[in-house]
């Protein structure tokens, strides 16, 4: 087996492994990846998350006068350009499900490595 074939098999295996991550594994990777960022990279990530989440929340109005405001977390895997290529959701409220769907089409900052995992945790004050 030559080096190119071996490299291709390793990349395919890594991709298959990543696609089988549980929420807990993806969240642990997000915590690790976020902790590895420099201060300026962290600022860029937070700014891009703010922009993307604001646009996402604007498309996810409460379905009832008293919506379920349970906390939720969305973990996102980013590609080299910062596009979200996969999400994991912890939470099941209508707002959480809508937000997850909206974020799955967004782009965030250009990450320093690929794959890069990040998370958005939402809890409502006074809920």
C-alpha cells in the first residue's frame, strides 16, 4: 500500500468516526477546541456566533404565548471556511429545534484547524 492510499484511508476513517460522534463527544471536542483559541480568535468566534445566532433567533419566534424556555446547547462542526457542516442538539423545545436548524446553515469564523467544534449554550434569564 502506498502513502497516498494510506492517507486516503486514514482521512475516510477519520470522517466516518466524526460522523458517529455522540452529543457528549462533540461537546467535549468543542470545549477543547474553544479553549485552544487565542484571545483574538476567541473574539472572532464570539462575534460570528452573535451575528449567526441573532439571525437564527429572528426566524424562531415563540410558538405560544408561554413558550418552553428550557436551556439548550447546539454543538457545531465547522469546515475550513467556517461553514457549519454538522450540528448536535441538547434540548427539545420548539425554539431549540428551530435554532438548531437555522444554525446548521450558517457560517462562523474561519477556524484555525479542521474539523473545528464549537458550541452555543442558551439559558434564559428569569425563566
